[in-house]
C-alpha cells in the first residue's frame, strides 16, 4: 500500500497500524500520486487554535474510506507528550478508516505495540480504578472483551511484581547462543552446535571474563541480583560439566544471596539429561522449561525438531525426578501442519503432566527464519483463534491464570503470547523483562542490558555482540561497557 504524509512524518506509527490492519500489505513510498483504484493512504495532520486534527483518506480495493480524530493543543506540553498525542490520533484515524474498509476489528483493536499491558498498568498506578483502566482499553483503543480481560489480569500481576521489587535490585540474564538444530520458525541468534562445537569452550572462557566484570560492577554499584535467567538458544546444549563450570563461576563472582528466582531454559527435550538436571538443581536453579511446542510428531518434524513427543514425556519425568519444583512448558499456536484439533490435543497432553507454568505462543513469521524465507502452509487466522480460545478456557478450567503477555510483528491473526501459571508460581523475571519494571543486566551472546530509570521509566540499552564469533572478538569492549551499568545503577539508587 502506498503511504502519503501531510503535515507530519510519523512513518513508524502509520506503518505499525498498516501491519495491524492489513498484515499482507507492505508500505510503499512514491512521489507520484497513486494510480486510479490503487490501494493508498493519505494521512494528514493539521493544527488549529485549539485542536490538532488527524485525517485519514484510505483507498482500498476501489473504495475510499475517510476518518478523523483530534486532540487538544494543550495536551502537547513537551516533546514526548506531543509525539505520543499526535501519533495516537494519527493511528486512530487510520484505524477508523481501516476497520471500515476491512469490515472487522483486530483482537487488540488499535494497539500496535508489543506491550499492551503497560496501558492499564500506567492508568492503575496513576490512581484509575480497574473499571476506568478497562474502559480506556475499550473506548480509546477498541480492544475486544477477551483481550481486555487478559490485559487486566496481567496488569494486576505486573503491579504485584513491581511492589515486590527493592530499589537496589536488578535481574540477570545469561545468553547461551547455541542450539542442537535450528527450528523452522526461529530467527534467534543461535549457532547449530553440530557446526560450531569448537566455539563453545572459547565462548565460555569469554563469558567467564564477562561474569567477573559484572560481579565487580554490581559490587561497586551496591545492587543485588533478584532473579537469574539463562536463555538462548538452548542453555542445556552445554554439557553437564560446562553447565557446572558456568553456574559455579556465576555463584563465585556474583553475589546471589538476594536471588529469589533462578531459571534455566532447558527447552529442547533432546538436550535434557539426568546428569545436567542434577547440576542445575545443585547449583540452585528452581525453574526449568521443557518446551514441546507441539505434541504431534508430524508437526515437530515439519518445524525441524529432532525430538518426538515421547522424548518430551521422558524429559519431563527426569525434571520431576531431579527435585526442581517449577516447570514451564511452551506450546505454539499456528505451526505448519497443525490444526485446531491437533493443538487442543497437545494442550490436553501437556496439562495432564501438571506443569506449574504453560506459555502459549502464537506463531510469528520472523525475518531470517526458514519459515519466512521458504514459506509453507499455515493454519488460517480462524484456526489460530480457535486454538487460543481453547487454550484460554482450558487453562482457566485447570486453575491457571495469565500473568504476562507480549506481542510480535508478523504474528498470526495479530494475537499474542501469554504466560499462564498456577497462582503463586509466576516468573518474576518474565514480568520484569516484558513490563520493563527494573534493570536487566545481560551477559553472553545477544544479551541486551536494559537500564531502566525508576523515576521516569526511560530505558537505555547496551547490546552484546550477537553471534558467537563476534562475541569473542568484542569481549573486551563488552566488559568495558559494564562500567556504564555501574554508573547508572549507582546514580539511581
């Protein structure tokens, strides 16, 4: 679709709304006017004496649709408030024209961001009642009833997590960018261990150097680690000896005395052994993941997984035998070859095992993934909606509640990823990460440190090199960056 802007240049806001309303369209720009009957949007902004008015003129499949939204000029008190208010009315004008053109509203209405829970959370923190926060989701953003309920549930969990955090606490992320194989849907920066085995030991040597630098930084800043999260990749791609070395060095050089939650993504059942789990348990991990994604062997094969459903059952039994008392299991709605009935059967089998947490993802077509590059037959948006509807009703009936969520680009049906749990087993790290409640210090390949200003919510980011080879080459620079983290934490205590 061709996009034209008058009186502003808020391209990102328009492009995000385009992706929400018309996911099969991509933005195009041209100095020439659109040809007759060509899909196009003219999004204009005008300022009068009292009001700023956004107008959308959308030509879609030969028919023109128009809409306008406005805000008072006295809302434009500073550059940040101005940007937020003007982008809001521009998106809402586009949304009104776009939903008239398509004849329906998406599940999250006019919300385009990855963190919809932030809206009700901010309103509640500002003194709004739950009914007022939900009304904003309904009247301003047109969020559907089920998604409003989901957002409000997660907002309550976010507020509880925020209240539990101390002023000198941070979370720690350790990224292990290795996997046994690469799944068809994956674009994470991870190396196939079959082709990169020789990189693991040098990577661990470099990570050891970063752990030492981080420990010194945290001590200097006077802050404590509240949660630890090993992600990737697949951390249990490492051997038991390598895991023992890594977790031992973490405990030796970083003060974990205030840590109340230690999570390791075991993830791939073909990497889980009793020996590795014994290391995790002995080193203090209290939460692990066993992520089937599907319990259908045919679907697993289609997405490039080397394991089968029986391997998931074996891995889950090993975790329970290890004494680790909190297990998360991931499922993905919308995988190639899956059906609503097949997804329901997978969820039923997972719930029968009794995990404390179940995360239900919606397939997102990610740039760089094999699925995006090569394509494949995917379930329809209607089938994905049926999968998620079944998950909601079944998980609630099983006593699980939603506690965090996020959205992604190119997600089937513009839906969401949701973490469910038995009450009292919420992952504090997941909430802090998704809702950006406090500073996350990241180590390892692809880790992104988020320095969260507790007063303003402003976030500065420091990204580690993504690929293992790049991480090795830049380790001295990465360690030097930790001084910035120390200065930030000390300055905001």
